[in-house]
């Protein structure tokens, strides 16, 4: 499997308390925020990875941690995993937020979400600048293009 990006998903019992802990107590920098209050999700920088604190845990504490893997070709991964006998919890579905997601489970019950980001999704382009300005600017991708706190790159 070719993994393009990954993150750990945390679905806490108390969203605000957990986000405050990771932001203020641990002092993690914010990569991005999404959704609207009171259920705004936050993705924190976590070294070379990310920690997303969003939603609410709906089961035993072990279900509050999941693995998020961005893949290049979700239909191909779905076919490969189904053929290998992986436990597929949910077939690929395009979510209202535009990502295509599929859920599987490892042998110990840890949930893994496989995600494909469509080419026209906002995560694939810089929406901070008008299109004319963005077209004149050289494309920068990956973590090297971002500054801590989710700030735009310096130019």
C-alpha cells in the first residue's frame, strides 16, 4: 500500500477538554481546524505526523483511537484488501465533506480509515489566495510548505 499521508484520530469523551489538553498543556501547534462550533475538529502537528481530535467517542476507550491513512487509489486498495481477507467495516463512500473513505479493522479491533482526496477537493489546492494570484505563485506541497500553527508559507 502506498500511503501518502497519515494521522492518528482521537474521538474523546469530552471534545473541548481534550483539545484544550493537546493545545494548551502539551502545546502542540495547530495544523488545521474544520467544522463549526461546538464540534470543531482540530488537527495538530505531531512530529512527522498528525493528531486529529474531533467527534465524540461512542464506545469503550479502545475505540477512541483510530488510524487515518491517505491513499492514492482507494478502489484499488479496496479490491486488494477484500481479496486478502481484511475485515472491511464499511465500503468506500464519498462523504459530504468531499473525501472518499473506507473503514477496515486490524486483528485487534483497531479501526483504520483509508481516505482518497479527490483532485478537485480544497485539500488539494491553496484556497487562501484569489485564483489569479495563486496561479502566479509556484506550487509548494507537503509539510515543508507549511509553518507551525497552520499559518501560510512565508513568501
